[in-house]
């Protein structure tokens, strides 16, 4: 097994860094695809997966022109191409962001605060960003210093400043391609995927040139681990960092 590591500096916007630590991120292209990414997840959790509570967030799947049943496959752990929910969690619940504005925060905020890990599915990054903001979860995230955030494709891209026009399908009311900007870099997922012939490293380089900020192109065997302001690439595949 090969584990590639790159350490960067200041990956967070200064607006969201909080004294005493910040939320931990594992931003993947396709979930927990190999032993290195699995080990990185356990390291972030600080205890075995079997001792951890998880909430899965399927919301991104509804905003993307994907096949019916993708959200159910993610929740039920029956999507072998993107393993996340089926890892053997102590408990697993569903946090549906589109439902949260209709209920009192007292009903869901304490649950999120005591949960060990958030598992966030792929789909449409801007749709997910919109509902993270509408639900109030985006405002809550910076305070979750002991929580691990695990993103899958769009679930990872939503944390970035921009996703790039190439990945815009659902257009938010405000327009543009801006996401939450909780990390300082953008992500081009699924590089050289056999089912996505347009996702070449050459096209990723063109995409990055329009982003005008630090950007990673990662394949499905790669994840980006962010802990207390440090960025680490965990990979059994290939990736590339583009800088302006």
C-alpha cells in the first residue's frame, strides 16, 4: 500500500477558524475506498468505527440528475462504489436537510452536537450548499470541534470556496458557483474515472485555471484530510495540486 502525504498551511478561511481546534474533515472522491483512507478516518475519530455514532446526509442526491434510488442506496449502505454508511457504525441515523427548516432546532441540533461523524453523500454540491445554509447546519459546523465530517464527491466539494462552472447543474437563487468556503481549496473529484471520460487530468487543469485559487484534482482512491489547519493527502491512487 502507498500512502502519499502533502502538508499545507492555512487551509481554512480565517472567518471559521476557532481557538482550541476546529472540525475535522475527510474529503473523499468516492467514500472509504481503501485501507489508507479507512485508517485516516479511524485516526480522525480517535476510536474504532464500531464505537462511533453517525448521521448520514443524503440531501445532495436530490439536486443532481442521477438515477432514482441513489439516496436510498447511500442511506442503506447498498452502494458498493461509494462505501460510507456500511462500515459498521455503532449507530446510524439520517439527517435530511430539506426537512430541518420545518422543525425546531431543539429537535435536531443537540443530536448533531453529540454525533461522532457526519457522512455526507454525493450529488449536487450547490444544492447541498443551499440546504446547509437554509437548514442552519452551515452555521453550526464551525462549532463542532469534536465531530468528523466525511464528504463524498459533492459532499466534499460543498466545503470549498468554488466548485467551478463545470460542476454546476442546479443553480442557486444567488447564481454563481460559490460553495461554503470552509476550506481554502477547491476539489475536482473522480479524476480518470472509467465512467466519466471527461474527468481527465487535462480537463482538471483547465478547470483549475478558472478557479483562481488552490485546487486539488483527486481520483477515487484519494482523500483530503484536514485537521487543525493542516492538509494531508491520503492516497493509493493519484492526485495533483494546482496553484494560481
